[in-house]
C-alpha cells in the first residue's frame, strides 16, 4: 500500500459508526481533498514523482490531524478524505504551505512545454560598479513568463530545472552568450547540487571546449559553505575549473572567520554578501579587500542603500534598484 492509509470502503464504514455515535444535531467535520493535475505531474515528471507527492500528502494530512480523533483515508488515485469525530470544528488544512507542494510539482511538470513555447528565457542581470553606478558585467539568470502565475523568478526556475533534469541548460546558455557577447564579462551561479556534481563540471567543459569559447571572462558563483570543506567535491570542481582560468565568486558570504579562511584558501575573485547585513559593513569590506578580493552586495533596493554600501567600501552591487528580473532576454533553444 503506497500511502499506508485506509481505503474508501474502510473509511465509509468507520464514518457510519461515528455518525451513529454522534449526538443528535451535531455536525461531523468531513473533508474531501483532491490533488489537481496529478496526471500532469505523472506524465511530465514520471510515476515515481507523483507517487512521492501522494506519500507526502498523506504524511502531512496525518500530521495535521495527529491530535484529533480523526481518520485520514485515500480514495482512488488523487483523492483523500478526512473526518473528525466528537468535535464541531477542526484545523484549517488547506494552508499555503501544503498547497505550495502541489503547485510546485505542477509547475515543474509544465517546464518542458514552457521551454518549447519560449516562455523561459535567460536574462542579463546587471552587476554595477558602485563607484561609477555603471554596469560592468552581467549575471545570467532564468525568468519564466508564466501565463497564469506571471513572472517566476530565477531561484524557482532553477529549483524546477533540477527536478526535471534540465539543470545544465543555464550553463549551456552561458556558453552561447560568451560567444555572442565577446565584450561583456559574464557571471553565472552554480546551485548547491551543481557545485558538487563532477559529471556536470565535465559536461560544461565539453560544451565550452566544443564551442571554442574564452573562459577568462566568466565568473562562476559557488556557495562558500560547500567550498569550506577543502576535501569535498565542491573544492575538487573548483580546482578543475580554476585551472582553466575561470574565476569564482563565493556566495553567501557573512564575514565569519570560516568564510574569510575559505576566501584566502581558494583565492576567490569576489564574494557576495546580502545587502540586509548592514551592522558590520565597513569591517567586512576591509577584511575582503585584504585578501585581494572584491565585495559584491546583492539585494540593493534603493539608492540610499547603495550609498551606504558604497561608503563602506563595497565594490559591486546587484538588486532591484537596477531591475528585478534582468534585461536583454533571449530564448533557450
């Protein structure tokens, strides 16, 4: 039994017994729940993914009603039911968190079709020199112009590509852009999974070599906490690519001693810090510059915030102040 829940017949029998025991005129809360587009998820991502979603739904329903005298059952396919005995009200089970699991799976299943229709594009997100307020390089990010949900930002797009086996497409697009825009320095950030995937690194190397691109203009972002494990796969991937002349940005910099040690060990070109970390701005900039690296501030929303980081010694900035979703969109082929 996939979910470990009772079936429709068992549920109906116990519901009848509960109704007979219930005081006259007292209602029994009863829920009928259906997972929309489960067949779409199964067709787009495979049976194993849709089965995992069913199991996860069953687990969450049982957790929500764990403190109640309740029965959770699975009917046919994508249908669930719950009744709560001896209580006139019950928890609100349809929360954003629960529905978000289903919605994310549906969007992931739609991704291959969205690629074919040209709804997912790569855009140039400006990296701005804070001293001159001019763009000096571009970070490549994904943007999905969804007909129903509007603009789906880069982080969600990356999440869906990793679920559907398209995780290398941004690196492939980076290769194309290196050739198409020879005068524009580019940056692209590796996900946590990509940073520890040597096969993906090998695939990128084959792609870049095949297209005879110059690597020197490319900065790759990699999470600092993964790099800090000097004997880990992320460190190995960094070494292979650094030997080709590719320079790295340390992502998620906080100014901790561990981050600074990692910065010195790997001779990173830059580190990126969140604009929300404002309490030690001057100290952080000085420490970064002592290692010879640049400090990039991400998430700048207003000119006043840019001024504060500029005066603190930060070198480069990114964020909604210069456009939330990037510019110069081009389709993925």
